[in-house]
């Protein structure tokens, strides 16, 4: 990841995949000295109250600054801060669990981190393997994080540690107040950016309303917006735009569906807009902004309880159904589409905010009565549009999640986990307990009874990308 770039260079690999030999390369390397993004401890923190407070302080300090990595099993020279001694430590599962439980109980809000074991050869006799532990802490959009009860669990005093060079100190009251003020401002800026992206999508629909709206009125509408926490910068001119134009026109709005490329890419005040032709199956519209933020709108086909698309003589009343499988495939596709713009064109890295809004088709055509054309209630269905997986119809649902934008660019567990979180939160607004076709650990689920929803090409794409796919047992 971008905020571990220095360590990745020193290790010669991603810190999350480092081996014990990779870690040993840091020894006596002047470039590996402790600094803002790197800290060493020879042993794991003690299990007592004071040890837990020290652990919470060391990790929260990274989260409150620019992020970094704490490596357990290496000792630095106190004068030069260069690692000079290695002492591989036991790496039982309980160590990782203790660290995470400590953060859950001693930091507020809870600090997120990832703990990787760089293992040596497993110990004989079923003992825990030895090696080095890498505690990777990203910069946190929820900062500032406080540590509670630094040396005494009954002490309710909040202290806000921050990494400062190769040391850790506590923020002054003024710094804490400023950090909270900045946090509120960042949140307000993201709120405004999401609304601007949504308005841009609506405006594009209005520009093309004569050609699009009669088709749109009979479809549900899914809009996703992505806003990086730290904006990128997409500098472009005529030559660069032509290159981007070719790239976007080769993009698939739906993974595995070769016929879903964009047909038109045009410059716009905020960046550029991409559309599919009015005769296409989807008629997807996407807007890509200069700062790496973006939005995409998908019309989704619906059916009535009769199991057929409603036609011109439908009375436009009652709930209609949209397939959870179709929705899942669309969400996975959209996350990849939006994140690639943020990372590849605008150079955005780190955390991002993603919003999704699902709205039912209109109850009447706007040409007839635009003032009262309200969304029609939706039900989510699982497979073959025959079995409703929800207990509640709703006209619309909107959710927001946070994730790391670079984790979504390449198909992998992180992409499916983000889709699962989004689908679960969105589905609950329609009475669905959890995502039907994804799992929390990043696995896709293929329905056993109705294997074609999502379509088979979606699973063909997943298998081709090495994603985990499991069969559902009905």
C-alpha cells in the first residue's frame, strides 16, 4: 500500500506478504532507521495493564499521523535508530488476538490495523512458529484516536498519542481541538463532494432525457459515488484526454460482459463523462472528476409478481422486484470501475468513502405527471426473480462505507469484502439480513438451486481472476 512504500522498498516485497528473510534485510541498513513510518520492538508488549496501554499508544500514534509499521522481533541501535539485532519471537494465534482485543478496549475510536506473521520454519512438536510480527497501521480518517487508561485501566483520562519523527508524544489540547476541527471539515467536504457527483449524474440524465427517460422510468436506479479521503490530481490536456478516452471506451461497465463498454467519452466541467448508447442493454452513465472522485449510474431491470417485465399497460402500482444477483454483479463492477479512475488517473491512495443509492422505478411517466412521479417500492430477490429474499419493500435505500481505494483496483478478497459490506447494509434496508452472493471473508457464493443469478459469466470472470467461489447448499 502507498503509505508503506518505504518499507516495501526496503523489504523487496509488500509488508503484508514479507518473509522472515525479507525482515532480516533491514538489519544494519541505514535506510531502515526508525522514523515517522517505522518502529521496532525486540519483544511483544507485556500482557498487563501498563503493557496494553503502551501497545495502544504505539499503534494509535501511527493512526493519528501518516500511518506506519511496528515490527516485533528487531532491536534498533539507540544512537542511530538503525535495526541491528534480530530475535525471532513465538507467533501464536493468541498474540494477534491479544493485540486486536487490546485495541478494541483501549482506543477510542478503535484503531484499525493488520498483523502479518513473517514466519520462519515451524517449530517441532506442534509448537507455535517463530518469526517477526508486522503490525501495519494505515493513516486513519477517524483520527484523532485516544488511549484510555494508559497505566491504569480505571483511569478514564483520554490521551492522544502521535508519531513525531522516530518518537511518540502526546498531542497538546490545542492540537487535539484542531484535529477534531479538521475531522469535521473533512467530513463536510466529503459530504459536499458526494452531493456534487450525484448532481452531475442527474444533470447528465436531464441532458439526455429525451432519449433516455422513457426507458429509465421502467427500471430501478443504482448510483455509486466514490470520494477519496485525500484528493488526487488528474492533470490532462488534449493528448492525455485522447488516451483517457481510449481507456474509458475499453472499460466494461459489467465484469465478464464484453458488450458493456462505453460508447461516448466527452470532457465536462468537473473532468469527463462516459455513456453507453441509448440502444444498449444498460445505458450506464459515469462521471470522472479531476480529483479522483467519480460516480456511476446503472439502470436495473425489474419484474412484477407475475414474473414478467411490466409493459405499457401496467398500472404502475405495487412493489416490483430486482435481483440480488444482478445487484451484486453491478456493485462489484462499479467498485472496480470507480477505484481504477481514482488510483490510475488521479493518483489517489488511502481511505475513501463510497455511497450507494438504490431507487425504484417511477410510479408514472414524468411526461404525464412529473410533479408526482414517486419511486415505486422495491423488493430484493434471490435467483431467477422468483423467490423474494426480503421481508420489506422500500422505495429506496442509501448506504455509505469506508475502505482503501487501492484495495479495490485489482480483483481480490478486499474487493469482494467491500461489496459484501455494501450489499449487506443496503440489503438490510429491504429486510435482507446479509448479502446473498458474497461473504464477509471475501468469497463469492454460487447458488445451488438457481446457479445463473448472477449470470455464469460473472463466476467465469471470478474464476479467471483467482477469486474464491463456494457453492451454496440449499
